[in-house]
């Protein structure tokens, strides 16, 4: 029996920041929480077998969480139900509020033992869900429409809905399609009907090509029966994507968010050392849509420390002030 099911207390619709590898760590989650928070956060992907056999060394800081994060769901993946059971129990003991099993990641590294490969291995998918449930916290699944063909969606989603999961998130593309084609919004109503027929208690979340809260709200209004909206890549175009009342944000506001990211990076680096270079992927989120942004990004990409980044920001701000 679930200890606590936060999913039952969420607004309609609820919004989720999608799990993204090397992106949705404890640092970035707090940045987005400050900018404009969704209702639910997911972690990065944690491989169950890697953790079972190599411990923290295999997963780095993927399961690092702060006391102020609620609700926070640990996303796990793998192809060994026994390992999934052990990791799910570990996540519960760490204080996570739910487990989400990734059955949709198309990356080559994931499909060797999990991710979207489970679409072709429904027996392992079923066993993995049952194994994760033994931890006693809510279990959800994130998947795709199918592996190769869109026509696979009904049979595959039927399998998942029959497992009495708390929430089913569907990225509206197949594994083969990656993100190269538009999301199949035309299937939403049929998917809702399938859910209503098989598992009306399971919440349904839509993912794929959703840029911000406003687009998500439109989908929710246009397709009765959707419970949640998950935004992934849209956050790279707009760190304020979950804003209830959208507006244009000034250069100062964007750079304040970047400075927050830098401060959090330094703070958590003391706990789990992090390489600097991966931080550079975030610069394009904050340094955009203002005069001199392109030139500033070019300078930032040459930086090697957070202090160097701050110096570039300050010098650019001073230069802009002196010429205005």
C-alpha cells in the first residue's frame, strides 16, 4: 500500500518538468523552482543495475535531493526487475515521493537494458512495475507510443494501463521517430478513451512539443481527460516556461537566474564535485533575447570557472551601462 500518494493532491492540470539526463539535477531543479515552478519535479535517469553493482560511483549525484523539494520523483530505468526493486526501496529510504520507470528513452546506452527497449519486452516491463511497487511509494511510468510504428500505441499502452500505475506519461512519438517529427497530438483523444476504459484511476500526462504552460493549458482545454502536462526541451527556450502569467523578462532578470545557477553550482560542488564544462549547456537558456547576448555567449563558452563567468557578466553589464 502506498505510504502517501501526492498525485491525488495535484491541481488539474498539473505541470511537470521532464526528466533530462545531465540537466534536471538538484541544481537546475532549484533554478527552475525559483524562476517559475512546475507542480512536480523528476530527477535525472538512474540505472538500477549500475547502482546495485557499483553504488554511488555509478550514478554520481543523480539521486541527490534537498529537503525543500516536494514532490520529487526519482526516475529509474533498467532491464532487471530485481535491481529495480532494490533501487526503488533505496529511493524510498532517501525520501523520494514517487518512483517513475523510464520505458521511453531512445538513447543507445539505455536500450541495451531498458528505456524504450521495454516496449518490445512487455513481460520485463510488467515485472519491473511490480518490483518497484514493493517500495510502497507511488509508481508511475514514462514511455513512448511504440518502438517502430505509431500503430503500436494501443497494444503497448494497454499493457501499461493494466498494471494499476499512478500516472502514465506519454511522449507522443515512437522510439524510431526520436524528436524528428511533430508529436502526434491527433492521438490524444483516443489515448484518453483507452485510459478511461482500462484504468480510469490512472492519471494521464502528455509530453512532446509543448513549449510552455499556455500551450499546455490549451491542450488540456482541447482534449478533455488529460490530467498532466510535461515540458522538456521547452525549458531550454524559456526558463520561465511554467509561468502562470507570462511576460517578457529583462536582461537583468535572465542574468539573475544565471547567477543563481552559478551560486548553486558552487554550493553543491562542495558536496559532490562537478565538472565545469557541462555547465556551459545552460548558458543559452539565460543569455538570449537582449542586445549583446550572442557576443556574451561566445565569451562565456571560453570560461573555465564560475568566477570567470561572473566576471564576464559584470563586465558586460558595466559596458552596457556606460554606453546607454
